[in-house]
């Protein structure tokens, strides 16, 4: 599995996000486990754990350490994220987020997780 997860993180964009937005402060809130979403073209169906504060979006993969290989926890300032669009699919609305300081990185996350924090 390690041989699969490391290239996924690299080519999908998680590695670039991790270099720019490493975890600096532990998230002390409640994680929203088993979320789906994507980093560029890599889907993380049911494998994302998302946390939010007024200042940051926290993202990690899970459950457990095996799915975290090559995917360190991210701490992304909301000021770095912009809602570039939205899409409804199977009755759920997804936010298409662009990362201001990383050209070519796009996140797709549940709108209910990001709506109150990300800039439109």
C-alpha cells in the first residue's frame, strides 16, 4: 500500500500542500470523519477527516496511520482558499476551492464544511 499512497500524494498535489501548509498547531476541535473530497484529480472517498476553526482548514487522511502514509496533516489558512465554483452531485453540493499561493492546486470538499469560512 505504501508504494501506492506515496505517488498518489505526490502527483495529486497533497505533497505540495504539505510543504506549504504543514501542521503547526494541533487541531483541538471535533474532526468530521469519513468525508469525501478531492485534491486535484485524486479522490479521497470516505478517507478525509476535516476540521475547521475560524482561521484554518485542517485535513488529514484516515482512519489510522496506514492511510496517512505520504499524507501528513494539513493546516491551511482560510485566507489562502477561494471558492472558485460549486457542483451538485448525488444531492450533495461540493465547493471547488483554489489555493491562492499554489497555482494548479484545487480542492473539492463538501460545501457544508467550507461555506462559512472560505472566501467566494
